[in-house]
């Protein structure tokens, strides 16, 4: 009889809440440790010379900085802390699902949709702050007599974004977690057989966090460009 790794889950809802809490506490703890390792003064400007939490945070920030500049432009630098935190937190939540018996919080559509809503509010805030009245005027389109129709189309297109972001993240993580669970339950003592699926799961975790962050950057880039 094969060993059921998922028997420790006391229910999907409770598991999602628990893993979200674990990811939150872990993110805060790692952030505090990395800040302590950063040091002060000139020491904080010198890149980490060895593998540490600080080095991992620096790699994350550098990666997000290059991506933000390429997508948003020179103004992308000021959004790096937001996108680095978003990418890191989603990636960490995804990784929890790779641990046998654990369920990623991002598998729950409620959690994934909440990430989407947060992204939706963020890019609309940036658009309103940067473009002012011009940002809201773009919802009406360039032709005044088509304004009512364009307003409906634009509102539907914008309000569906958090749902599509959430569904994409939730469905892919659900599929990945299901495949991994199936292969873990095939053999009584899973040691070597599931390794390729663990590797695939790690890749999926990264790609989904990357895609979510990338689309959030695109939305902010479009919001900034709405006043031109």
C-alpha cells in the first residue's frame, strides 16, 4: 500500500490559511534577517560576497529591477520594492506546495484572486496619480460619440484582469500540485521517481510568480502611458 502524503491536510481551506500564514511569517523573518545582514553605511553598498539571505534578496531585487526597466522604462526603478516583494511572496507561497503534505496558498482561488485585486488596485492608483484626469478620460476612447460603448468595454476589460490573474495562478498551481501528489502516491517509498516532477514543480513555481509579476508590470506601464 502506498503512503498517502496528503493525509496530513486537515482540509483545503484550513491548509491554505495555514500555508499563507507560514509564508507571511517566513517572509517577514527572512526580511528581518536580510536587513540585519545588510549592515549600515558603506557596508550596505557592498554586494554580498557569499551565499546568504541577503544575497538571495539582492538577486531578487536585481532581477526585478532589470525586468521593470525593460517593461516600464526609466520610471520602473521606483516600483522595484513593490514588484520584488510581490514576486518573492508569490514564489514563496508556490514553493510551499512542493513540500509533501503541504498545500500552496496560491492554489486557492480566493488567495490568488486577492493577489489579482491587489495588482488591480495598484496599477489604477498609479494611473490616477501619474495621469490624473487623463487616465480616467482614456476609458471613454478617442471618439466622443462612442464614449458610452467604449466606457463599458474598458470597464469590463479592466475588471476582468484580477480574475484572469487569479485563475491563471490558481489553476496552474492546482494542476502542478495534483500531478506531484499523484506520483508521490504511486510508490510506497518515493525517493527517485518523483524527482523530475519536483524539478518541474520548482520551474512552475518560478514561472507563475514571474508571469504574475510581469503582467502587473505591463498593467502599470499601460496605466502610465494612458495620458499620452
